């Protein structure tokens, strides 16, 4: 569980609940089932229309990624692990690590080092891993873009709902007493749209972007390390080059 | 038929209808023929003014593309097919596949492999196919941009219509009873503009973008495969390189 | 005359006139000479302040370009013409086409082929033509950006005019009967600004962008063709390479 | 004095004055010293907070640049001058022009040709001049960005001022007669913010951008010319290459 | 202490206080604890949800960076120092500067020159330092983006708060006297959001961007200088190349 995503979302919604409670009119004026249906339903419908079925199916798994804490190693541990593998290979040959590679659970690391064990040359290894990384980036960016689109669509559906409500209210001004509540209901779709955009889609989009860039940085270190091992560079060189990704000193 | 486009659009409009029904004032306040004419007519007029006739003529075919499910193979089948062709050519020579290529219906695949059958060298084949891909991308981006422009124009025409309506209403405030309905009618153009932008142009633009990037990815795999076959690389290498585009493992 | 620009603009303004007529209060509430002066005058003044005199002078000629139908050949005719020239040069030598080149009216084609006739080597010809193309692109982008700026400025001047009008109205609320008409007049500048942005600057900007990208594509084909002729490539190769720009098959 | 900047700004403000005069309520409702202080003071404060002191000090000199007409040569004269120098150097040697170079007042031209006179080799000359150009671009872009930021900040400070005013007005609704004037005052900060953004920062930003791109184009021609002279290319070649930047024929 | 950041922020807030004082209704209508909680709390919650814990922890240190005056040398002093080191190394060998390097407090300079002292070859040194710079840029951009996001989120939370307040007010219109104050309170969240966006997040974002680009420029000069020393170029060349970054002449 990614504590900051879960905690941030929970606290965000709690502050909204607090705002409503402090408003003193209770929850009832804020709940309008038709408005909920129109904004959420409309956003789902438009999103379904905008994306391919295969991408829509990956949406829940993308949400799980945003909610889970990162499963792969942080950069410092990763660099250490690569240096460990490089030393083992230098000492005992590439076959010695075969079993250990199979037990790794970072999939990109596993694939890169299985190719190393298979004896792939650096000039084949690097473009191959870069192709894999590139396709991963495309898939991630589709999902990040999907949450961005959801935020925009929820805002638009909210505005459309409010306009529909305003027209209904204005067409029926005979009873002045009903103007206030009707206007309140009309504004609810805008509120729902803003809430979905800020407290769901925006958080997902940004968190996935952060996790994506961490993963890309980690994949780049793996490609860099694997290619240096394949090129049989010295352990000293590999250490120096990989540690450059860890510049903690400068701020 | 692309079920997600059709279903999404249908459901989206159904939610709007639902919103109106639940509003309780019936459909009549939402229908104003002059407003429809101004927003739709104005958007068509501006779009015609913004684009070349040759591009305007391609608009309906672009809409068909967005509504149809993708006709060409998914990446995994495509990779498999290219490997099959590569193996056939390795075994029986390039002439052996000539007939099969003619029967292919993925046009980019067909063109690439016909060039292969014609014995084009890799250093001519790749820039040729890349030129074709590049021109395809330009044409697609013109259409994607056209739907983006339509969304923006519909919003502007909606705002213009509302301003025209507001001025009419304000210039004629003598009858207070007419203010509400007049205001309602004025808001209708904004509503129509937002509906066109969200539930037509936005969906088309995004869906075409998705289909476009799928097609580009598929064309890149074809170029990659055809160039490796032309360069007479080993089947093992071709397999390994093409499969890198299918990284299902990493998420 | 570019029929889609002229027709689109005419139809667009006609729809606005229609909207006003259908509004039932006549044209008088929509005409306010001071508002016209402020929005149009202010937009011209700001645009003059934003651009260099030399660019401002090119504005009317840019508008003529947007209104005229494209004078140079479409890509298919252009490719055909280049292949014709290539064949003539192959058969009868470069001097044979000298007279015909002088009669060409596509200026970029003329310049490129005059350089060919002058016997310039391909390694000098290509960077020379690319420099020309690059400077043409810069000049076109300045004009496209100018119309984009005009749209934004008209919107801002409209908003400023409305604020000026609102302050006048609010400072003088003593006569309630005048509020409506005063408010109507205040809104007119916003309306004028939106009309200029949508039905003038936006159309010009987009149409010039379209024509620009057509011209760039055509110049690139000319550079490509001329460099292949200069390099004395075979007619077959030239045909194949140039035709790649015409991929009509794929959509 | 750059006539279009000065004239545009003067005319723009004159149109605003005209709008106010034509509004018929005089200048008094438009002047509110506290609002002026808040918008201008706040914008200055935020801008000071956003930029480095060294950049803030360059602001007035940037404004002078925007207001002055360009001091260096137009491209055609520049090309002519470079060709003149190239011919002199060809005929009489590089020492012959030493005195003339010292009298040049285009600083980039002077630096480039002093390096030529010093006998720097082209492979050192070009990266050196490009470094200089690159640093000039960075410094210019900081100033252009500063005026962009000022426009945005003025708009935000205007909105903040209006909200402050609205809250004051709403908290004190007891006297209905004061609502109008209070609202008018509240709107003034938005008006001031829009005026600063449109009729000061926007004009400066755009004019500096125009002048910057003219200067970059001129520096690029100088680098190009100087490197060809250093490489001892023929006068004919230098002429042809430099003239390519002057494509007046194509539009 | 960075005087322009501190002074700008202080003056900005002082102008807001002034605006409120001059509004004449005192501070009480501007203070609403629930609104403060909702906007600030909600913004913190959403930001926590959007970023990784490791990045959130760096936020206060990033704010300190924005508030402190730059600790490292300005470009002219830096260039002078590098030339001094280059001369020392030329004269007495690289070991002679070892002790001085250890006493440097610019961390990037120290790292670069320690590598020089260690005798790293230029072809290893440059990519190593560039990797370090690249990772520093990524980390800085994450922080700059975080403050940008905070500004946007504060605006959204302000709008959400206002909508919540409006719904409460409209649902409870029975007492007309309460409409004004209720509306005032509803607007407060929008005001708070705009203040956080303009007078906190916007200033931080822009100041960090400025400091970042200064630091990158300084790191690039260090990389450039160190690589020329490692390549044993002449002091004259080093001087000329480094001084190109200081083009004070051209404006």
C-alpha cells in the first residue's frame, strides 16, 4: 500500500466532508443521485468512447499501481545489486548467476540479466532493452493520459450538467422559492466534476507519472549496468558510472 | 464496429437525455432550432474556413475510422506473421511468398513485403517505408487536429450565441416574466457547444489519436521486420528483436 | 479564390446575422460604434506594438494568401513534373530544360532547378535549399503567430471593454431602467472580441497553417527530387522515392 | 525609438481613455488609488520574489530594447557587408580589415571578425560563437519569460483584489445603495490587471520575442559567414550560401 | 537569505493586508478557520497523494533553497577559478591542487576536480559528470513541478470550497440577510486558493526555476573546464572557450 496515495486521498475527501459538516446544512443538499449518475456515468461513457478496449481494461491495474508502494528496489540498492552481480560474473563466470537471476522479481532486471546469461553481445543487448523500455513508456503514457482525460471530461460533464440544470430552473421561474434549491442542485454537477478531477483523476495521473519516472530511471540504470557487464568493463568503472546516478551531494 | 466508441457515444448521449428527463421540465426547453443552426452551422462554417477542401473531404472517412474496430492485426499476431514470412523466405526464397503477399489486406504490410519481393536493398527499403509512414502521420495529425479545432470552435460559437442572446434579453428587460426563458435560450448555445465539444469532437479526436498510435506502432514493427529480412538476419535475431515490442511482463 | 475560406467566413458571419435576426430585437442593440472602435482599434494598436513594422506590412499579403486557392501544384502533379524533368535531363542533358525552367511559376521549384541547370553539386544544393526552406518557415510562422496573437488580443480587449462598461454601469445604478441596456452594451465588446477571434483571426491562423504545411511538403519533395537528379540517380529510383510521399492506399 | 512599439502602446492606452470618456461617467469611477497600489505593488512584489536580483536589474534595459528601433543591420545589408569583408580579406589579407572591424558597432559582428583577424581556425571559431549565441539566447529568454510572468501575475493580483473587494462588499450589504459603487471598485483591480497584462507586459513580451528572433537570425548569418571566410571558401560560394537566407521570392 | 524572495513575499502579503485594511470592513470577514483548513489541508492532502514520500520530504529543503541566496560562485568568478586551477595544474602537476580541491564548497566543482586529481580520462570524465548533472536536473524538475502542482491544486480546492459554500447558501435562502455573509464566506476559499497559488507556490516555482538554470549553467561551465584540463588543452584555449559563456557585450 502506498501510504502517501492512500493517506492523501483519504485526507482530501475527509476535508471535503469536514467542509460540508461545517457548512451547517447537512449532507442532504450535497447528494443528488441523478447528478452523480450524469457526471460519473457520462465521464465513464466518454472515456470508453475515447480509448481502445484493450487500454480500458488496463485501467484498474493502473489504479492498483498508483495505490501500491513501489515493488522494485530504490536506486541505491539497485546499483549495489548490479555491482554484486558484476563481481560474481567477473569471478565465477556468467553461468554462476543463472539461478539467482531466475529468482529476481524485478521483471526488467530479470529480462536484462537473462539476456546476459544467454551471452547476448552488448550491441544487440542495448537496442533490445531500449525497445522494451520504449514500449513500456508508451503504454504507461497512455494510462497517464487516460487519467488526465478523465479529469478534463469530468469537468466538462459537470459544466454540461450545470447548464442542463440552469435551463430547467430558468424555464420554470414561476415559483421563486424553488430557485435557490434548483440552483444548488445545478451546481452539484460542477462540484462533482471538480471533485473527480482533483481528488481522483489528478492524484492518479500525478502519482503514476512519479512512479513511471522512477521506473524509467531504474530501467536506465539496469540497461547501463547490463551493457557494461556485457562489454566486460572493469568493476571499478562500473561502480563509478552507476554511482553517478546517485548524486546525493548536490542539491 | 468499434464497440467502445459506439457504446461510449450512445451511453454519453443517453446520460444527457436522462439528465433532462430527471430535470422534470421536459425536452421542450432544451430544443431551440435557431440555436442548433447557429452552433452547428457556425462550427461547420468556421471549420470549412480553417481547412483545405481536400482535408474536409476526408472528414467522414476519418469518422468511419474512429467508429470501426481496427482492421489490421494486433502486435502479437503481426510479429508472428512477420516471423512466419521470414522463415518461408529463408527456406524457399523470396519468390515463394509473392502470391501470399498479394492476398494480404494490411496495406502497409503489403507494400513493405512487395518491395521485399522486388528485391529492394535494406538501405533503400527503410527510408522509403519511413517516408510513407511520415506522410501517413502528417495526414492523420491533420484529421486529429481538425476534430480538436471543431471542439474549440463549437465552444466559441456557443459562447458567441449566448452573448447574442444575453444582449437581446438585456435590451428588452421590460417584461420581467420573459427574462428566465430568454436567459434559458441564451444558455442553450453554450450547452450545445459543450455537448459537441465533449460528446462528439473530443471523443473523435481521442479515439483517432489512439488508433493512430496503434497503427504507427504496427508500421514500425513492419519496417523493423522487413529491414531485418532484407538484411538476411537470422530467424533467431528477428524473433528476439520483434518480440521486444511485446513486453507484457513489466507493468 | 479559396472557396472554403471565403465560403466558410461568409457562412459564419451569415449565421451570426441569422442569430441576431432570430433574436427578435433587431440589429440596433448589437451595434455600438464606440465598442467597435475600442475592440478593433485596441487590437490593431496592441498588434502594432507587438510586432516589427516589416512584419506588420506583410499582414495583408498573408491574408491574401489565406483567401487565394493554392497556386502551386498538388503533390501528384509535382512528382510527375519532377520525374518528367529528370527524364529530360537524363536524355538530353541539363541545358535542354533551361528554357522550360525559366517559364515555371512555382518559385521554389524554379530556384531549385535553376541551381541544377547551373551545375551545383548535390552537397551544396541540399543545404542551400534547406536554408531557403528554413527561412521561409520562420517567416510563415511569424505571420501565423501574428493571427494567433490577434485572436488573443481581441479577446482581452473585449474583456477590458466589458469591465470598463460594467464599472460605468455600477457607478451609476440610480436608474434601474438603464441597467439592462448598459449591461447589454458592456457585453458587446466581449462579443466583438469573440467574433474577431473566432470568425477572423482563428480562421486566418488555421488556414495559413494548412497552406504552410502543404507548401513545406511540396518544397521537401522538390529538394528531394532535385538532389536525386543532381546525384544522377536512376529514373526508377527517383520515381520510387518520390512516390512514397503519395501513400494514398493507407488510411 | 521603435515607432510601432511606442505608437501601438500610445494608441492602445488612448483607446482605453476614449472608452472611458464615451462611457459618460467620467474618469473618477475608474481611479482608485488603493486598487492601483495593490495590483501594481503586488505584481512588482511577486515578480521580485520570482526572479534573481541580477535579472530584475536588467528589466529596464530590456524595456529600452523593446522601445528602441533595432540598432544593427537588416539581413540584406548584413549579407552585403560580410561579402565585402570576405572580398577584402581575399584580396589584401586579414590584417587589412583589422582597423575597420574595430570601428564596427554590431557587437556580435565585431567579436566574430576580431576572432577572424586573430587567425582562429574554423573548428574553434564556430563552437566559440555558438556558445556566445547560446548564452545570449538564455539571457534573452529569461527577460521574455519575465514579462510573460508579469502579465500572468497582474491578472492574478487583479482577481485577488476583486475577491478582497467582493468579500468586503458582501460582508456589508446593509446599505443597498453602496453595492453598485463597491462592486465597481472591486472590479477595478481586475481591470487594472488586464490592462497591465495586455497593454504593457504582453506588448513587451511579444516585441522582445520578435527582436530576439531577428537578432538570432542575424547572429546565425554572421557565424555562417565568418566560418566560411575562416575556411577560405570562394567568394562565389559565400555569396550563394548567405543569399539563401534572403529568400524574398517565395511567399 | 535571498533578499528578493524574502522581500518579494513579504511585500506581496503586505499589499494584501493593505488591501484588506483599506477595504474598511476589518480583518474579521477575511478569516474563516474552516475555509483555511479546507484549502490548506486539502492542498496538502492532494499533494501528498500526487507525489512519492521521498520527494515530499525534500519539499522543505527545496523551500530553503528558494529562500537562501545562491551559495556557489557567479559565472565570472567560477571561470576565473577554473583558469586558476588550470594554470596551477599546468605548472605544478595535478597533485599540487589536491588539498585545495578538498577545501572547495561548491559540491559539483569538488566532485569534478577530485575526478581530475584521480587522473580520470576526458572520455570517461565527461559522460560521468553529465550523468550527475542529468540526475540533478531530474530531481530539481520534480520539485519545481511539485510547486506548480500545489498552485493548481490550491486553485481547485478553492473552487471546490466555494461550490460547497454556494450550495449551502442556496439550499438555505429563507433568510435573505444571511445571503451576503454566506456568499462572502464561500468566496474566501477561492481567495485563499489564489493567494497560495500566487503568493506562495508561484513564487517558489519560479525562483527555483531561476536558481536551477543558474546552477545548470555553472555545472556546464565546470564540465567544460574540467574536460579541457583533462585533455591538456592550452591555457589560452581554456580561457577563450570559458569566457564565451560570459558575453556581457551583446544585449
